[in-house]
C-alpha cells in the first residue's frame, strides 16, 4: 500500500514538523503531532530540513504548507460550523491536535491507499482523534464527492467547512471543476478554503525557482503538478458556481506583517494563492 500512497502527504507533514525544529519564532503554525505521525520516516524526512533547511526548496515548501494550514484553521475557527471536510487530507493532524476539533465532526477525504497508511501511522504512534473522524475514500478524478460523504454520515442539510489544501495542483482541471461543482452543492453557509499554484508569468523569481527545482521530482515520483490557475481565473470558477465573499491572498498577504519579520529562512514567494469563499 505504501507504494501507491501519496509521498507528498509525507513531505507536507514533514514540512510542518520541521518548522518547530529548524525555524525560529514567531511560529506560523504549530503542528505538534506531525513528527509523531511521520513515525519511522521522521528521521529521514526531517534530516533534509535539519541539514539544508535554508535551501529554497525546503524553506519554500515549509512556507507554503504552513501558511495554508494557518489560514484554513483560522477561518475554520471563525466559521461556527459543525462539520469539517478535509479534501486530500493526507497526514493532516487537525483532528488529533486542535481543541477546535472537539466541536466538530471531521471527514477526512483521500485516496484509500493514503488513508490506509495514515491509519497505520496513527496506530503505531498511539494517536487518537479528539473527535469523531470519518475516513471517506474518494478519488477526486473519478468519484463524486457528495454521495461518498453522505454514505459516511455527512449531513448535507447542514453547512460545512471544506479545506482543500495542497491538492488542486495534482488534479486535472476537469477534476478541479467537478470537485468545485460538488462543493457548490453544499448547504448555504458552507465555506471553502483551497490553495492553488499560479502559472509561470505570475511567479516571482523565488516562485519560479521553486517550480523549476520541484516540478521534475513531483513528476518522477508519480505525483506531477497538472493544474495552475491565475488568481482571477480561480475567483471566476468560484463566483460562477455561486460562491460569495471570494477572497484570494498570496503568501505574503496571507499572514500578518509581523509574521514576516523573521530571522529564519522563511520568505513569501509569488507561487501559490489561498482562496476562500462562502456558499450563499
Ligand atoms: C501534498 S498532499 C497534501 C495533504 C494535506 N492536505 C496537507 O496539506 O498536508 C496531497 C494530498 O492529495 C491527495 N490526492 C491527490 N490526488 C487525489 C485524488 N485524485 N483524489 C483524492 N485525493 C487525492 C493525496 O493522496 C495527498 O494526500
């Protein structure tokens, strides 16, 4: 199973774990259980950050992953909803860490192979969820989301908060559109937060360097980047499906300015956008 499971789920969790080890305060996001979830891979995956943490690829990966997690959990906390759907959850640790989790029912959606690996990791680390977590196996390229959610106890009559982080770039544009169609059918008051990468002309030097260095590895390891969206294009996809209050921020604008006063290697790049919207 480990073969077909997502490697990027591990690299994202490693980036969150490494933040608390190699970066300096002020922390952007404190994922206190990511390291435990990595289990016997923690040594190997954290060594890259320990030894080369200032490298643009590793610092760039940490920035991207930390910013989106911070923004998403902040918006979730403000939303007041009782159902949280995590699309492409990977090794997301919200349900195992956040006090907010107690107020929510959590639906973790991912490929079954990645879910199986996560379950093994949780068991090995003795990590228990703080709330009711449903693992909903879905291939976003092939399956319709809502029937699968419903089959796992999701209440389509009540609003939900949906996070979709670090996933859109791995999907075809058709699958991104089809997933947005499904999320647009959620009950009024539902909210969505996602991140997407921007196309070449809209990146700065740091963003372009990151893509030049990482894209070939992503493709080789079987998880190629397939989709890039300009900010106004993604805003249009949301608005066209009836989402209101659509807001997109780049990495710099996603954080309070004080958080960019840093002594470590984390810097904002023009590379990815974090977009939120409300189903009205
Ligand atoms: C980079 S990881 C991000 C994980 C997590 N959201 C995070 O931010 O740490 C990408 C995740 O998307 C999932 N994914 C990619 N393509 C998918 C698909 N077609 N259907 C369901 N999940 C998919 C992978 O299995 C993986 O867990």
